[in-house]
């Protein structure tokens, strides 16, 4: 059996791992869009033939894991796409949103490339490709093994990273004996405010493991709500400014809203308008409300008492473009939560552009941002940033709250892996992380007993 790392190798985006079994069956784990880096070639070309892929197995709905599925279909993939029911529900809204964003962004990018006398870029895919891809999705529940064919059995276990997120165990019939390959997907947190705890998984021979926060620990959990309230009070009450929060439309937005909902319920949230300005986030909130079986007992108890974890006085969900533009003309302090989380696309770029040069305002980063993204530049402390081809001075305060992250830190990932006997794991392959952080994560894994830990490069091919 061969394993080739076609994305998320020494970077955090573009998750794609291609398995070729002894009999020649080709299985693709995830098909993510590269984000926040020079992506022309990476997103336009797969470096494998999509028509030759037999099956796809999907870990979760985030665009860096799903965003090239419609292009895969556009270029000839006709096989089934296996995922959990909640993942399919989220893909139904997220991939159509991705197609729309690409269409609008491509027009602006090509106008700039034309001025620079550079070749124009072709669109990755259109809404029709998304609809076709959605028709190829086959949903399977957690904990119930299923067969791709008579050679490969698959099991989904809850990864606690996103609504419907799954880790993937594959049992592959190979001579002289079966091989157990495990793909972590993105690893969630054991005390997620909304989702259930991640689940143990069967003993693996080989593990493909994410490494996003492999070198760091998150802010202590008890401080999260108090920290958020402190930032709100300093920005909106003391300075009279606007709090701008780039947040992924799915899960992160709902987690921030849930924290604000609790503060409002306690009577500690200042009275000011709160805007969730993202059509996708509005739809995703409805999807989450329809999939409460994925929620943990604490939030279910809160919903039973409060009635709704994602709605409170002065909270406004914005979908219409005109209403979104009107936020910028509204005087006075407010909170604006908008997608995308890395500030690479969507309405958040407009809100940052309109507010970044006012020192009264705060831009609050509540999750991972690729170093080459706008969010990454802000997190790094760059004095100037480029937005829509223009340069802006960063005069607004930039704050960071990693406690909202949906990715486990290195201790939490070790807890996730504690169901394994390290002496039985032949190799751990580290993906979905920056190389310097992966080197530190490798050391933590080796200290925990996983002796053979490798960090594959892009397109590296290994034989298992």
C-alpha cells in the first residue's frame, strides 16, 4: 500500500492524502482548498488524476478539508464521498458559499492580474459542480463500520472538532496481514463548549496526525469568558470603539455567540448591538440547531433553561448586503462577528479595512490563522497590511484568544492519542501544521512513546 501527501504537508491548508492499495484501489482522504498562501497552482492542479480516484472519505466540512471537492468532480471524479450526516448538511451550505466567494474574488483578482500583464486564472468550480458533488455524498454514522469494497472497511469516530467531524479508521486487506491506518482529521478539545468529547479509536499500525497546535498550550479554560468580557469593556465601553471578530462561520461563530449569550444571561454584557454578519454563519447556526445530537450535556442543559444558546437581546444576524454595509455607517460602539476566520475572504475583510486605522477599535483573533493570511499578519503584529490591493496602517489594537480554538493543543492531542499503545504504532505521519511546530510536536510524541514520527513533504510518497 502506498500513501501520498497531496496537501496539508508542512502547511495547515489543502488537506489531501491519497491511498493506493495493493490491488490498486485509490482512496482520497479529504480534498481541501489551499488558503492564505500563493495558491494558483496548488488549487488549479491536483498532481494526480481525479478520474482515477475510486472513493473519497471526508473528515469534516471545513473548507481547507472540503473546498476542492467540486473541482475534483469537475475534473472527473465520479465515486462516492463518505461523510457523517452533519458534515453533509454543512457541506450543503459551505461549498455553495465557497463557489460564490471564488466567483466574486476571481473577478477582482483577474482585474488586478490584467493590470499587471499577468495571465488570468480560470475559475476552480461553479455552483453546478457543487450540486453534482453533493449528489455523490453518502452519509454514515459514528461507530458503525462500513465497507468501501471487499478490501477496505471504514469506521468514523467523533473528533470533537466541528459539528459532524470524524476521525477515520481504515482496515485494509493486504498480504501478509491486514493494515490499520488511522487519519485523525482535525483533533478537537476535550472540554469543547458545544460539542461532545472526542472518542477513542481502534489500535492503529499507522497514524496520520494533525499538528496545528503541536508546539503550544491554549489559554486556561476558566479565563475565557472573563477575558472576552474584559476586551468588550475596554474596546466598546472605555474607548467607544468597535470590536471586530474574524470567525469561521461554522462552530467558531456559534461558540463566540454562545459565550456572549451567557454573559448577557448573567447581566454582565454591556448593552450594545452585536452583529453576526455572514450569510453562511446564519445558515450554519440553523444547521447546528438541527443537529443537537452532537452537543455536549452542558449546552443542552443551558438550552433547556435559557431556550436558545445562540440568541439574546441586541443580537442581529445579517445576511443582506445592504444591511452589512450599513453597519459601517452606524456610529458608536458595537461587536461585529464575521467570516472568514483567517480574514482571507468574505465580509470580514471589508470590516477590517474600514476599522483598522482607528485606534479605538480592536480586532480580536479567536482561532488559527495561517502566517501568510491577513489574520496571520495581524496576529504576527505587522505594522502594515494589504487589503484588496491597498496598504493600511494597523492602528487598531489586535488581541488574541486561543481559548476559542477548535484545535486541541499538544497536551489535548496526546490525550486524544492515549487510547493507543505506542509500541504497536509503526509510524506517525505529521500533517496539517507548520514545520517548526511539527518538529516540537514530534518531540512530544516521541516522549510519549511514539518512536517513529515522520514529517512528510508535499507530494511525498511512502510505502506502508
